[in-house]
C-alpha cells in the first residue's frame, strides 16, 4: 500500500510538472500567434483613408455594401482557418470567424449580397485588393511595409 501511495505521488508530481511546462510553453508562443498588428488595405479608388472599428465591422459583416460615393465594396478575407483571419475577427470585429461566416451565409442565401472573396495568402489578398476597384482587405502591418519598401525600390 505504501508503494502504491509513493507511485501515485510520483505520478501526480510528474503530471503537475508536465502541466506547468505546457502552460509556460503556451504563454511563450501565444503572443507570436496574435501579436501582429493588422492593417486595413484598400484599393486606390477608395477615397476613405481611415476607418472606425464600427465601420470595419459593418463592411466585413456585409451591413455596409457600398462606399459613400455609391461604388460597390468588394471584401477580401483570408481562409477562415488561418490564424491571421481568426485574429482579425477577434480583434477587429469582436466576433469569432464562424459568426462572421454565418452572417455572410445569411446575406448570400437571402440574395442581399455577395460573400467575401477568400484568398490563400496575404500577398494574394493584397494583389487582389490593389487590382479590384472598391476592394478592401487586411494584412499584417509588417507585411504591408515590406511590400511598400519593395515597391519603392523598384520605382527607383
């Protein structure tokens, strides 16, 4: 019986040790997953320069489908399973990706709007936004800066 108690104590200590390591590991790497600052990217035809959180939520949830000048808004997003899309939904829209998808399904199936166009990468999204009049999307701030620097170098 004493040997069983000792074995049980060792197993509990080992479990607590492993759990502590997992918790520390999660806290070390979680900021990297959601630590990026996201930037809203629009086509040059869009006259609006800054957006409130409310406006972003209205646009990406299809409540606002036209710009102030009457032109159609084309929304681009990353795949719903991507970490960046999840971060965008949580931080900028205050909702989960599945909630956003439900809103788009309701609007699409009721015939009141078009779903967002899904891109596989930030580069593909930015390229699509820049080549589509009235388009809006999002990307990591650092990624947008890299593209801007690259464009400046090519212009020189």
